[in-house]
C-alpha cells in the first residue's frame, strides 16, 4: 500500500523537526534525507509502507528520553523500531512520525551466572544473547525464526516465542525487568533481577504492548543452563489433520517435548528444495525434540513414537547424530525464506487450542479452495501457534486484497475455535480491524484506557493495534 508523496507542509515540518532533533542527538543519529528514510518505510510486512518524517538512532536511554521529550512537546508521533522484522506492520511509520530505532543500543551490560540473569540494551539481537553466555554453559530460551536478526526490543513488544516455547515459554516467561521511557521522557525501571516484583504486574502490561505504552531501552532476562543433550524425531503423515491429531495426543500423554513443529506438503517441498534436509515426500510432518540425559531422551522419544504409531505414520526418523539433528532443524528454520522463492506470501499468526488443530487445519484447506489461493502451513504445533502462509502474486491486480480477505477468514476461524488473533507477531496494522472479532466494546475500551494512562496524547506507535477510527479519535481527544 503505497502512500502519497509528502505535501509541502510535511517537507517544511520535516526540516523543522530534524533541526530540533539534532540539538539533542549527535548529527549522525538523525536521518531526514527522503532517500535514506525509505529504508524505514516498512518492516517485514512489505505490502504496507509509508515514509516517516525522520529517523533517529539513539545510543542510550538518556538519548531516547531526550527524543521523546522533544517529540511530546512538539506533538510528533514516535514509532519505536527494533530490527524491523515484524510481520504485522508493527513498526510501519505514519507520514507525520519519527521512527526511533534502537539498533545502536546493543551492548551486554551485565551477566550474572550465579543468579542466571543478563542485562542488555534492547537493540541486542536475540541469537547473540545465547552466543554471549554460551561459554558459561547457558543460553537464552526464546528462539523466534528471525532470531539471527530480531532485536530484544521487538521481542518484548510482540511477546515473541519460537520453536522451543512449548517447554521454556515465550518472552514474558523469560523477562525479569525492563527500563522503559514514557512518551514524556520519564525513565522508569519495572521489575529487576529477581523472580517477581511487588505491586501491580506492570512488566506483564509492557510485554506484548507493541510499543504503545513506552520505549524499552534495557532488559533483564533469564538465562538457563544449557541442556545435557537434545534429539529430534521426524514423523511423516498422509494428511495434515492426522498430524494435528497426533500433536494433541502427544500433549495428552503427559510428555513435554522442548518443541513440536508442524509443516504441511507445500512447505515441506519448498524447504527440501531450498535446504536439502532429506525431508520425506508426505502430506505433513512433525519435528518433535526432547532434552535431557540420554536415558531421559530415550524414555521420552519412546513414548512419543508409541503415540505416533496410533496415527499410522508413513515414516518415523529419529536423529542418530548431531549432523542429522542440524539438517532436520535447518529445513524448519529455513521455511520462511524457502517459501519466498515461490512468490509473494502473507504470513499469518493465529493461536488455537491444541485439540482444535485437526478441524482448524481442515477449515484452512477449505478456505484455500474457496479463495483460489494456495496456503502452506508451518507452525509451533505444541502450543497451537499457527503460521499459515498465503501465497499470491503481488503483480496480479486484486490478488493481495484476496489474500488479505482469506487471511482474515483464517484468523476468524482461529478465534471461533477458542483461540486468538496473534501468538507472537502482534496485531500491528495487519490485524487491527479484526480486534472487534475477538474483543467486545467493553474489552476494547479497557485496553484503550490503559494506553490513555501511559500515553495520554496517543503519540506512541500510532495507527496500530486498535481499529483505525478509534485510535484516531483517541488521539484527537488527547
């Protein structure tokens, strides 16, 4: 969705705001050249884009506070940005906004192995956390597929998960404290390097708030001892519905794998062509990984394979070496890039009860036929976090709109099954108009009143999360 070119008043406003920003930041931390700001006009949801007024790249909490104080005084909206890997338009700017990127804030500030915590600036990338503590025998558990690039700031904003969240939880389960700068420039510490904080759970409010309440500049995170060992098993099935039923039975059996990942036929073939992981030619496969000692691994995988046999799998392949394990996971981790070779796609993010997997997968297949668009499924099956990929041709008039309509119906199906609109991608721009399908008017009002408290003028990350008309009315009233 291309936005119109800035009018003369916008250009004048840009020069004025950029000059004032350079009064509180180093000159190289402010970008206002329209050619250079194009790099920030969208995130990984590239179908929607808009050039910002300007971009700032602060290097400290103090610089973030200075920017927010200035923008609050001038009435300029601010769009916080991590690494720009959001798949829901969570960091897409508006034409009158300043993008505040945290990429320069990437230092490890403190590592405490005795208390199993690490304090980092919020621009630190996810995977680099585990690299930073690997020598001490520790790791950081949340592992979204974009972990090589995504920033902790974005992980906190969207409450990101990953393949191993079934056992270790999502970001909120591994976040102990945060330094947050409010829109008026107030710096506040929430939580800290301890198990739980007294008073209201404000950390739980901040985590998953999509940059609507404040800018997270530092985080205290839980690190865990690396497991003694891990081993995946790959299981192939002749239908997605059977694979979904197997997932529900594994969970029902009482075993807790570290991960259960699902891929259907179109995704399997794309990943195999790309990663050459040795995947079987089947309608659906599961990758189930367990951790522990060799005896624990053997016991858990034995039970899982016993459950799987009740669903007549085409193949059960247990990894016999670190190389085989790496190949199995390489295919799954390459899924989104592999699908991109087939054409344009929209990656959805709905969450459902595990027991509803068979019927929701069946519904997605029926909707795919109805709309005449291919859908590939790859997701964290253990916690019901689905990621249907809708394939379309952006150069064919009307196909993007048809893909969006199909995506909305799939997400409504998730809600109807007892699930929700998002598990880790957030609402952003993509799902803001679907919020009314999950929440009543009273629920929405309660959520908006929370934002009223933290951001009374509704200047932080505008036009996201809430239906556009409601957020615009709130901003006008502020």
